[in-house]
C-alpha cells in the first residue's frame, strides 16, 4: 500500500529521472473532448482550491477526468498516464510554456491528512537516489523543492529540479509535481499553480484504503462506478511512484 511501490512494468529510477519524456510510450489520442480554454472557474469570490466536488455546482471550464476535473489554459498539452500492466489511468500531466505539472488524487482517511507523512517519504526517496531536497513553505503550504539525478541527451550526469506540492481534502489527497521552468522560476510557475489551485477532486463514496489512487478516465469518457472495497483492503488501482513516469496517451492543443 506504500506510495512508492513499483510494479514490474515500471522503469528503474535512473531511467525515470532522465530527460523529460524518455522511457515512455506515447500515441496520439482520439478527439475525446478538450479542457476549456478560458480562465479557470473559481466557485466563489476569494475562494481558493483545490476544491472538493461538494463546493462546485458545475464542471465549467474544466475537463472531466473522473476523480479530477482539470482546468484548461490556452496552449496546454494534456497527457494521461497509464499503467502498462492494468491499462488503468494513474494520473494526468499538463505542459505549457516549458513547464509541466503532474497530478494524482488519492483516497485519504476521514479524520487526518496524509501530506506530512508523504512529504517525508518523498524526501527520503529522493535522498536514496542521490538527490537533494528542501522542505519549505510554498503556495499551497509546505512543499518539497528537490533536485533529482538525471542523465541528459548527451549522456552527461546532472540534476532535474522538481517541486512537490500537496493538499489534503475531505477523504482525499491531491498531489502535484512541477517540473521544467516552473520548478525553479516562481513567475513561470504561476500559470500551472493556477491550474492546480482550481482543480476539483471528485471523491466517490466507496470505502477505500488510504493512498488508493482515485479512478480517472480520458476526457469525455465516463467510467462505470467501481465496486466498493472494504476498509483496509488492498488498493484497487496500482500505487504509483512520483519519481517515475509511465506510458502516456498524449493530446496536444
């Protein structure tokens, strides 16, 4: 049930932290609907998310990805990450203007958040791979600023910056990873921070163990409700390592 357990289909850590886009399978997605291109919708004046679905009355300028309603901005590229073994959607990633944001939603306990615990685990994982990490105050509260070991196109060893942000909601946890320009430049990060802040998380009413990935689907392709799982049962979706990337279905704007 650990957040960082790898499946046999995933790449090794060294391969996963190579240049963006390496080690993945990408195919152009069919036209399955697009995120809105107008400004992200805010439920109420002064309100700020990410939001729970109970706070939002309509989809608005967002793409329905199942557990996540994702705002869109002009020029944004959307990628859906797929587990090779199960062919289930495990997350979404958006890219715009040289920056990228990976997003995943997890089940969480009713009475407590899990971001503090997950931050510690991510930091330890980064260090074990030879990287460095700082736990700092950020836009959404405490966040991690990490430097991950990477191999460039020329074969030279180096580091890739990443910002790990997280928000605890009612029975859910939303995690984002900012890479590219947004990982190091606050000005470049603002657009994707706005996208993250205006996400709506749709948590089903099924009993799910903490850290179970919430089910997602391609834009416009509604998924049949999943069968309820007893408390304490093994996750119904594969757990996912935030330092690796799986195969992707890419849709470019």
